């Protein structure tokens, strides 16, 4: 018998998501690699073996066996698009939208991203760290085991670097993996609103080289939209980012069909995100250039809009589709990948299996993390035990947390504990 650190047995369904080390496209997205009465053996933080409970217990033993008694075992969620470092929340804007103002109107009348800047600039690094830590711990309780996090509420060299150092510390001190993205091109700060060229110069000549020098971000992102960075300006900024060695992610075609998806393809971006207004040509370009479409239905929901991304067209054309929360203080204060899966199924007509694939293995590959997102030998032990009778239950039971246990690198980092006394 082989001794291991942990064995999980008796999963009603174990969603292994096994497959090639390539993103899942088209019909592959419906294949969750389900093992009925499944089990998994883990050692040194890694997955050693996956199979039926009988097969695993035949070969492996451990002092630490978790009998999940029919619950669902699946990979941890990977959330590949979030903005978790900010100072104050903006629930006032949520209500303004209910009363009829649009996101762009609010942003042009002094709200929006720019209203988050002053407080972030004033806050200490430790204050920002403590606030973001609390938010991310809540994400963990909802099953997120890998997270991308963007800067973009500092918009000065000093404050953008401060945000990125906070993200680095979050990665070091919290038990999940947090991947940093530089987003100095999120907006224009007030002091450069009439001198945008100078802000672009600072971005290209001061911020970006410093971020690279300090190894503070792997990706560079930009908000390519009519009211912020247009196509020409985005191309110019991203060319500089690429020259410096950044990999590219982009916020594109969220509100208007500007040709952002086409630009993402032209730039060789790793991902194009939002895409509610993407054109047919843009969708085809994503397919042709292997750009991952990261869809953010929570944002459309929270903005009270109707233009959910055309996930069906994308999947049918063979575009790699991933899902993310877009957690941020303005357009989408949603920290639950489970709720995003509910929206993806109901509003974008993704099947439950497609939405799970998009929230695990495809989301991991959109971050170029090939060591998580599925339960396969050699991968990190990033696993959820879900209190559900079948995987199809996940979006059906919405507005509730179906997570029973979160395991990261083979260690339990969260266990739900109903503590109501009666
Ligand atoms: O993805 N689009 C840009 N960034 C966020 C909004 C950030 C904010 O409103 O503070 C988004 O929707
Ligand atoms: Fe965003």
C-alpha cells in the first residue's frame, strides 16, 4: 500500500475535468470527466491519484481519510478577473443606476472609477491590505482557490505601485494563489483629464518600466471603451507594454462595439474580457488568434443591462470561454463564482457543465496556470467538497453557498460550520 497525506472518498460525483493541457473548446466543455463514487489521493500538496473509491482504497492508505458521503468533489474555482484592492465601496452608485442613471453617466459626473482614486491614494498600504484580505477570505469561503487581482485605483506611479505591493503581500500571506495585473490604464485621473497625453506618457515611461523592474505584475490590462481608452490609444499603450515584457489582458466591448475584440486578437492578448457588445468579426478574431474570452455576466447583471456576452456563439465557433466575477466596488460587487455560474446558465444559456469548465480549467488556462483547474495527478491539490446531490444543483440553488470544504495545495483552508443554536 502507498501511504499518502490525505484521501477523499465516496464522492457521489467527482468532477475531474481531466483532459489535455489545452483549454477546453466546443463540445469538450460539456465533458466534466465525472467519476461516480469517486476518490482522490493527495501527498505533498499534490494530487497523486484519482479514481473510484474502490480503486483508490485498493492502492493508497492514509491517517487522514475524509468520507464525503455522496457529496460532490470538484476543482477549486479560478476567478481570472477581479479588482479587490480599493478603499470605500460605492453602493450609492448601485442605487443611482436603479433610479435610471447609466454607468457611463455616473462616471462622467464624478462617480465611477475616478471616485475611488482619492481614498486609495490616501490609504496606507496596510489599510488596503487589511480591507482586501477580508474580501478575499470571503471569496475563499465560496470556493475560490486562485484569483487574478488588478491595480487601477491609484493612477499615479506611487499609488499603482502601492496597490501592486498589496496584491503581492496578499499572495504571500493568504493561502490561495493571487496573480497580479497592472491596470494603470483603467481611467484618467482628475488632474490629467485635460492633459491625457501627459498621463499616457507617465504610464508608458514611468509606471510600466517600474512595475516590470520591481516584478510586481505579470499582465497589463486596459479599459478599452469609448469614454476611456479608444482603439488607437489602446494599441499604442499595449505595444509599449508588450515591448517591456508584459502579457496582455483587455477590458473590451463592454458597453459599445468598438472593435476591442479585434484589437485583442491583433495584439496577441492572452484574454479579452467583458465582450457583451463584441461583433461577429471580433468573436471570429478571438478564435483565430486563440484569445480566451473571459465573460463577466455579474457586471451586466449589476449594471441592470441586457447585453450579456454571446457565449453560445462563442462556444459554437470554438472560442475558449472562461468566467469571472469582475469583483470591484463599482460595476459588480459580486465575490461568488457560484452566482456567476447561475447567471452564465440562465442569462447566457451555457450548460451547467460548460459553466463549470469555464470557471475552473479554462479560467486557470486564461491565467496561464496549468497546474490547477482540474483534479488530475501532478496538479496542485485545489479541491472543493460541495454540499450538493449532483453537479447540476450548483446554479439551481443560487443565493446560497454550496461549499462544504475548501482544500488548497492539499490542505483544508475552510470548512463550513453551521452554528445556529436552537
Ligand atoms: O471591469 N471596466 C472597468 N473596470 C471595472 C469597473 C471598475 C469600477 O467601476 O470601479 C469593470 O467593470
Ligand atoms: Fe473589470
